C-alpha cells in the first residue's frame, strides 16, 4: 500500500532508509551507481538515489515499447478509469506526500499541501475525463468526388518525460497524464535532486493496476541518464522542463532526429503596473507572484515595470510586503523554505551581489544564516532591487529565486517594447483597472500567456508555452502524430547517421525528398541532415548544395534562425574546401542575422564558426611552412609568422566572443568546448602554458557535466602541450589516463565517438595522402589508432601507431615518436605480446636519452620495470639480459637491458654492449669433456690431453666472443644481439665445475700468437692483415704440450698477472692494427715483450674485467685520436 511506503520514508532518520530504485516493467530495480539526495533545509544527505546509465534506459525503453503494442489499442474508457483510480490513491495520501515533497525540495509543507499535491490530482483527473470528450475535425466534399475527410489521431509511441526539481510531483503529473491518456507509454526521468515523491508515485501506479511496462522511471543525472533517453531511437516523443541551455540542446537533438519535442525552458516574466492599479487589492498577489516557492517557479514575475507616477509608492509598499515573509524550517508555519540546492543557492546569491555591482539598490532580503539543525541549509529572504538598466544581467537573465527587479516606465509603447526585450517569452501579468489598457497591453506582449489582474490561474484546455523561443504547447496535441512516410524515411536516415553509416543514410534522405512533403519544416530538416551526411563523407559539393536548399526553405518560411544556421553550415563546407574567403562571407551573413535578431545563442554559434575558419586558415599556413609537431618550439621554424598570427589572433577574438554569449546563456558545455578551441589557438601561437590552462578548464567542465568525449579531447591536447614543454612525464600521463578511463567506463558516447572519429579520420587520412601532407597524415594515423584502442581493436591500433611512428621518424618529430612508442607499448601489452611492448619502452628510453630528458627516461624505465615484474613468465631473459622483439618495427633498433632480480625489487641497466655482466657468466668451465672441438689445431691431440683440449676450447670460445664484440663495437659503436650468439657461452657459465683456467709464463710469444690466431678468424670479414707465422702447427702443438704439462703438475687454480698482461698486449696489438686501417691503407704491427710474472689474481672474473677495462681504454684513446685528426 502507498501509505506504508510513505510511512517508512518518514520514520527513517537521515540517510538510513534503503536507497530508492528505478521502476521498470512494474518492478523496482536497483541501480549499480548511487548518488546522494540532500535535504535543502539542513544541507545533509537524507537518502541515496540511483544514477542510471545507458543499460537502465535501454531496459526501460524496451519495456515501454513492448507495452505500447497493447496499451495503444485500449479503449479511452479503460485508460480513463485507471487514471481516475490513480488520482484517488494520490488524494488519499496527500498529507504524507506533502511532507516528503517539502523534505526533498525545500518548500514549506503548507505550500505543498495547498498547491503541489492538489494540482497533481487535478492533472490526472482532467486528462482522464478529457479523452472521453475529445473531438476531431472532419469535412465533406462534393468535387471532384463526394467524400468525407476526417483526422485520425494516433498515439506516438514511447514518451520520454524529463521533469524539473522546482515542482516535482506537480509538473511530472502534468507530463504523465496527457501522454498516458492518449495511449502512449512512458519512461520518465525526474530530477536527481527531487526524485523521492516520483518514486512513491510509481507505487501508486502499481497499486492502481496499470499494466507492466506502461509506466517506467529511471533516476539519474542529465549526462548519464537524460541524454541517453533523449537520443534513444525508440523514443519519438520528448517533453522537457528545465534550464534554457539544456532545453535548446534537446531541441536541436530533436530537430536533428525528427522527434516530437515539447519544451518549457524558464522565463524572465514581466509584471506591468499601471497607475489605475488597486494596490490595496492586488499588492499581495503581485508579491506572491514574485516570491512564492522561493521564487523557484518558471512563471514567477522577476521584472516589475511600474508607471513613474506611482513608482516610489509601489516600491515602498512592495518592500514592506516582502519583509512580512517568514523564512525558515519548511515543516513549520513559514512563508518560504530553503533554496533547492547549494549550487542554486550560490547562483542566486551571486546575482544579488551582481545587482549591487551593476549599480542597483538592494532594499531588502539577501542571504539568511540559520542556527541549529538548519545551520547548513540554503536560505535567502525575499529581495527587492531597483535602479538597474534594462541591459544589466539581472534584468536579462533568469535568476530563479526570490529576487525581483523593479523599474519605471512612461507609456504603453515603451513598456511593451522593454518587456519584450528578452530571449524569454513565457508569461506576463498586467495590472490595471482600465480594460482597454489591459487588452492593448496583452496584445502587444510577445509571450505565451498573459494574466490580467490575476496570476497562476490555469485552464488545462489552453495551450501553454513560450512565444519568444517558439510556441511549444503542452497538452494532448503533443501526444498525437500523423503517419508520414517521408518523415519515417528521414528518421531511418538519421539513425544510420548516428551509427556513422552515412552510405546507408544518404539514400534514405534522398528517398524522403522524392516522396515529398508539404511541411516546409520537415523538408528543411531533411535538407540539413542530408547536407551533414554528405559533409561527413567528404562530399563537400553535395553538402553545399543541400545546405543552400535549406537556406532557401528557411527564407520561404521567414525563419531567420534557420537561415542563419544554413549559412553557418555552408560556411563550414567552404572552410573544408579551403575556400576561406567564401567561408568568411557566408559566416558573416550568419553573424549579421544573429545581430539583427539579437539572439545570443545564434551569436555564440556565428562567432564560433568564424573562429574555426580563421583557425583553419592559420593551421593550413602553419602546415605549409613548418612542422607544428616538432619536439621543441625552436625546431618548428618560423613559418609565415605575420599571416599565421593575424588569423590566429582573429580566431582567438571570435572564440572569446562566442564564449561570452555562451556564458550568458549558461551553456557550460559550449563554454568548455570554447576553452578547448582557445587552447588550440594558443598552442599554435606556442603559448603552451596558456594552452594547458585552457585545456585544464575544459577538462574540469567536462568532468563536471560528464562529457566523456570532451575529456578525451582535452587529455590528448594536454598531452601535446606538456610534451612540447619537455614535461614528458605529464604528457604520457595525459595520453594514457583517459584511455584507461574510457576503456573501463566503456560509455556508449565514447564508443560512438570512437566509431565516428575512426570513420572521419580515415577519410581525412586518404585526403592527406593524396595531398602529400605528412603532418596531417601522421595526425590521422594517431587518432585512428586511438579510436581503435577505445573500441579494443588493438591489432588495427598497432598498425596505425606503427604508421604514425614511421612518419614521425621521417619528419624527425621527437614528440610524435614519443607518443607512438608509448602507445605501441600499451597496445602490445593489451595484446599480451610483452616482448614487443618492452622493446618500444626501450626505444622510448633511448629517445629520452638522446633528448637528454631525464624525466622521460626515468618514466620509461619505471614502466619497463613494472612490465617485467607483472609479466615475468611471459618475457625471455637470457644471460641476465631481457630479450626484445623488434620484428614489427620497420626500422628496428638494438637495445641491451640487463635485468637484476632481487628479493623485493627488479633493477635494470641499459648498456651499449653486453660486456661485464657476460664476463661473469663465462667464468666456470665444464667438468666433463663435452665441449665441441672446433679448433683444427686440436684435432691431432690425443685423449690424454683432455684437460688441455678443454682449456684450449674454452679459451677459443672466449676469445671468439671478444673478437666479435670488438668488431661490433667498432662498427658504428653498435652491437647486434642476433650476431653475439651468446647461448654457448652462457650455457657454459651455468655449468658447475671444480677446475679453473691455468697458465704459465713460458712461451708467451706463442700464447700471443694463439690469441691473435683466434681473433684473425673473426677479423677476416673486416680484411684485417694479421702477423704471419701463427698457422705454424708445430708451434701450436708445442704450446699445447707445455700447457698440458703445467696442468698435470697441479699448479692449482690460480692465474698470475702475466696472462693479464699478455691479454692486454694482444688487445693493444689488434687495436694498433685497426688504427692503421682506419687512418690509412698501410698495415703495421706492434711488437711487445711479455712481462715478468707477478702475484696471481684470485679468480677469472677479475681477470676478464681487468682485460675489458684495458680494451675500452684503448678504444677511447683510438676514438679521441680520430676526433683530433678530424
């Protein structure tokens, strides 16, 4: 029972009642995401509510669609009975509903009992009986044949109903009743700030016996819930009450998608007081029209025009009346309660401050500071302001609070002109005892409703809406629609456009045009959409043709706003064709019309379009003269500075003008977009710090309003600017942060944007390739790759990132290379190809080292360490070195990364060659004669020489490795991992052994000869001329016998300094020969005598490391010599 639900809510202390739920298909369904609902009187959360997403909306619309098939063919009597039963249930529980409405909205309980709940009951009863007496026009004709013509009104389908927070139950019922009465099913979305009584109302629907799916409710914010509902292809009818900025956006969406739209977007209502007005009789009503419900009614009077003859007297009496209003706890006997939310409270407070700044006089009112449990509440007393000019913001903008501005007038002509000077046109009141004054004034006012000597007297048979913003009437007329095949085709075409399938959309629009329509508005919408579809496929010629048709139709309808829009679209087409002079001419026509109409929204759009044209012309000049993606500003070149900068400054001025008008309209989303545009201009002007500030503001606005697409763009632009300031760590964070955010959220808006981005950028890519524009080609590849990643098409993303990398390399674009390396590492990580991901991180680290960017280098190393730690089993580490996979890189690089895995961490070291660490792995020798005998000098040795053979073979392998490493080092100081073939050496190092390399100081020349013999086999490829005599087999045999003898005498596993000296002399001898080769064609040799034996070293590891140190000193000396010679 409804009473039980209300009682449970009222008994629960703040924030202890279980969260309320959505209502879908006659079931109360919990949501995954919850947000708090605040009691305005205390400022504390009192209940948790859903924040529904796309899945919830889809489920609700599907249920409503299914129910529509049966509900739409029920009899009017059946629907009437259910609505009347519902009204009775609400009336029986009116007291409890009034208390809940007060707690949720902030209004006094007595006001809810007196107005909100009774009007809710009245709305359902009125439409329940109206459908039983509805008539349709019909005609009888005799020529050319005798026939009867009649109008059949059919239900539309699913109605999306979005209601506001100021009169929650009252205005929700105002939408529900006519939609349900005429056979439509509904999905309603109450305001997320006042949704409790709507949830209670769903219990009443269930109790009344409405069929499943006829009424559904999803609760949530506008971006997460409302936008999905408005854009849903299966919701052909949308009714919205709320802010002007959001309403206009919904109107544009509805026009684009050919939906039936009903909008009520606020007002700046005028009250006109003539000298004959009986103030003693009407003053209280006039004051009530200004302050009731805390001024939070769209029909409230916010501008009062008083005749000069009674001005001072009226102001004095109005201030006295305002001071009689009591403000406090809504549950008590007060006149006004709390403002609905902290955000709205701050907005109204700011307008009171602004009134004083604009030169106004505040006679009473302002912010009230309460005590006790109301200390955190949002209270403002009735406020009266005078002495403001008509052009002031307080006189032009909707404040929506208990604030009224009073001014004087002299004549009827003057006052009606001034009253009409606003973008709003919802209602007005006229107060006079002269009927002629009342009628003449009412006829001159350009508003939807005029009350004469009364206020808020309503007859639901009459249309309701605005005149200045277009006559959007509410009632049963909105719920009826004739079947028009042309319109259906246009809707189908629009659906394909939303999916990015323009090749399917265009034929639908063309078919709709061939069918024809007598409705010029429909034809204009089709022309506009067809032009947009051609525009999206880069068919600019056809796009221009149909937008020009749209302009012609707009002129036929005398639709100035439509004509301005068409000129703007035509200008955009000319901009894309690089015909900037024509584009500017057309867009200036749009601006002229906007100025003529003084339409702020049209002005904002026109200035924005102008800015984009100047911006595009400047970017084209930049691309022709310099590389805008250079890693540093100094690398980019100067370009045509004067031409570029003039256009950029003009673009900046236009964007700022557009932002000014958007701010006055509270169009926050467009303001955010303009911050992004300004940031892009500053980027081209190389004011990267200013660009970052603008994009951060755009990011903040996008986060506040849940605009995921804008967040995506802001992060990319922030990353670009940070990279060009050498703040590569912040750039990388920006590039990757939103990517992960989007893939985790997987919002439909982001995925839809990714699809559209991919399609449009591929078209732009082909155009860039045709023009040979490498910069644009690289940019397109990058964005296609990013959109592919968002769609989780990682293979495609990798392909385009590799193309972007190749282009960045060809242009010496360090910033582009850094972006590509990081993106490729992310892509290959997602594909599970971690060796490739590690390779591109190593490339990024090498690039950072080349740029001497320590921060970028540290970030690359940290990412690589994390990759190793998290995916150790999937990575190959041989000889302590990470094995990279560079197979996908068209220009592979070589990197050596030593991995030291400690107990609690992983340490990595990048080296030019695998030197010292490899020496540690080759120290031990095997204990069994399993080494492959490759030295032809050893073939004649018998089995008894096993230990000598083993030593000789290990020595040969080791020296072979040294010679190969030397050769690679001197070959442009690069080392090819594939040529090292370390596996035999490393595997030797892993065997266990008890024997160590030993030698004597006897026959040192023979040992030198042997060392050089091993080197010579490797150096043949470099045409090295080695000393003669080293192929003497007898000399080698003699040396081996002596080595064998030394081993058999058991001199232990010690190594003396003589061998170290001999090794270093051998290295020195080879280096001298290489110097000779590099310096001239002469061959020479350096002879050295072996040194005497000294104290032996402890182990072979020390021996090798010392030998290496000597070799590197020789190489350094050699290179220094070359530099001096050069």
